[in-house]
């Protein structure tokens, strides 16, 4: 099957680690310096569950101040979202409701592929947000919860794998709904009775990832060609 292209947007309060997570995922690197103004889009090929995907990742910055009327249009273009907070900052967790609501509003749906990333899990001593609190919020947001550390690399690849799976599942649900709308479906099934959902073959992944073993191999490769730079590494 040809590679599918997904647009991923990383949002969250300033200094929670959005850029560090993006850099860890793209290059497996971590830097300590903090530049709150950097915002960029990157492109990377990954393989998840035997299928290739091209991910266009936008690492957002600086929208915190004018979020109210910021860029619903730009959010609408996202296929999946990583909502990041720091476990060492209750304030950054409280900010997530606003980001999530903005995503829901832009997408006109509460069933959006979202991963809630509780970052800086290496700072256990400074923890202000309990795992259960983050998990509960994820449940209320129809989202996947995962604890990560850009510093150590803990669960960064897994976070992206789960987001890709969420997007795939959501597409399959949409396809299934379209199928139910089609005259063919009614002819075939009479619009009732049990039909196996197309996503049933995917392993169940809803749940809590902290301290679990890696979700599986991720063959990823940052795309370096001129063409891809041109098409997906624009500065937003
Ligand atoms: N200890 C720790 N520090 C982190 C982690 N992720 C980011 N940081 C640091 O937090 C600061 C802000 O990170 P940055 O990625 O620039 O935040 P952004 O504003 O959300 O993009 C930087 O000094 C990073 O080095 C992490 O997982 N653990
Ligand atoms: Mg940043």
C-alpha cells in the first residue's frame, strides 16, 4: 500500500517540552537550551503495524497569549494532535483543557485523534500532577494517555505510534460510518445485524503506558530530500 500522509500538531503550554519531544522523535537528540519562539514543521517517514506513513509534524510555539482567536483554520488541517503538559507543572496541565477545546471546536467533533503526553516524567521528585489525574483527563477527552520524557527518550516513539494508530482507527470509523450510509450497506446487511468493525484486527491500545515495554519496532527515517523539504518543512 502506498504511504499515507498525516498532519500532526504538537500543542501545549510554553516550556513543557514540545520542541524537545519533536527533536527527540526526529533525531533522537536532546538539548537543554530553551527557545520559546521556535516553531517549525518537520517531515518524517515511519512504519507502524507494517504500514508506511509520512508524518508532517508542526511544533507550535507562542500561541499561548492569543489562543482565543488563534488559528482554528490551521488546527482544522491537523489529522492528529499531541497535547503536552509537564508532570512538574500543574499550571501546564490546567492549560490543556483550553487546547483540547480549541481542537474540538476546530474539528467540530469530540472524537479527534489526540494523545495526552505527560512529559518530563524523569522529574518524578518534582511531580505536581498525579498519573491518575492525567489519565482521567485523557479519558474525558477520548484520548490516549502516555507519560514521556524527551530528556531520556522514554515513550517518545511509542507516543507517535499510538497517535498514528488513533488516526488510523478514526479513519476506519469514518469509513465504517460512510459504509452504513451507503445503499450498498443496506442492500447487503439490511442496515441491522452485527457487522465486524474494520478496526477489529488492530491490537487494543487504549490504556496506560507508563512503565510498559516499547510498543514495538518503529522504523523511522527523517526525510531529507529536496522535494520533501519543499513540500513539508515550511515555517508556519
Ligand atoms: N527534565 C526534563 N526537561 C525537559 C524535558 N523536555 C524538555 N525539557 C526542558 O524544558 C525546557 C523547555 O523545553 P522546550 O522543548 O523548549 O519547550 P516548549 O516550549 O514546549 O517547546 C528546555 O530547557 C528543555 O530542555 C524532559 O522530558 N525532561
Ligand atoms: Mg518550543
